[in-house]
């Protein structure tokens, strides 16, 4: 990634502001649990988005900031924390080697058949086994002439390695914290732009929705 963290924050705020006019009040069912990314987030608070803003609007900016932090921490880890890098890579390899492949391991009777029953109009599927099978076929990570990666057995760490890993984990945490603080400072400086975007594109839609609701409640059809 290029540029200072401040420049990256500005860029993400720009992108979010360009997205904002496309936001529409959701018609889907609300979340039943509080979003861990947004609720109580100091980033949302400094951006001025902690209260009176629809969750989807908050969430879009929160996820942009999270992606920014994740990428910067990954970059820092790869450059400075060799032991943690190695463990993360091993973990990733183990995870990849256990990817669920719905077409494998089926009894003979079920091989080659459609993986999913037909959906009905009123209840479409959230995901299908067919899509999962396509996805796992697509992400085949090995060129044809190389040995496929075998799942690595978890390697026990020595006491020294464990201690060194703990130090690296703390450094990664400290880096992420410091980054979060810089992001908060920068978002605080962008607060006016963020507020103006909300006032221009979100507030009118929320007001219209409330007005609609009001007139629906006043409807002569509504039992009093
Ligand atoms: Zn959220």
C-alpha cells in the first residue's frame, strides 16, 4: 500500500461519500444482534456516526476502516514479525487444506447428481452447495506441475519460540492500536465532510420514511 495512513483514510472517506447517494433505507429484516464492528467503536464515535445514523451507513465506513487496519497490520507483520508471519501462514495453509468440498466424499449413489434441490419462489437459498463446489474448484492454488500442498501438522513451539511469539503478538497489537488512534484523529478532521454527506443523502430519506410511517398510522384504514 502506498501513502500515509492519513491519505488512505481520506481516500476511503472519499469513496464512502461517493457511495452514500446510493444508500436506500433497508427493507430487509433488522439485525437481531448488535454489530461488533460498529457498536461502541471509537472510530464511529470520532467520525460522528455513533448515533442517529442507520447501521448500513455506519457499517460501510466501519468496514472500510477495518480493511485499512487489517491491510496495514498484515504489511507490518510481513515486514517486521517473522515468527508471527510464519504462524499465520501455517494457519492459513491448514485452513485451506480443510476447505469444504461438497462434491467429494459422497456415496456412489449421490455422485454427479444436482447438489441442490430446486428452490421454491418464496424461499430462495442463501447459498447453494453448487456455488460452494464452484468456488472451491476455482480457488485451486497450485499450478499443474507442482505437488499439492499437504496439510501441515501443527508444529509444537519451543518455550523460546512461544515467548518470542508473544512479544511479536504484542507488537502487532501495539501497532494496530497506534494505527487506530491515527485513524481516529484523521476521521475527527473529516467530521464536517462526513456530517455534510449524511445531511445531504441520508437525513432526507430518513425523514421521508418517518413521514410515510406517520401518514400510514393516520390512515383511515388503520384501526383506532
Ligand atoms: Zn456494523
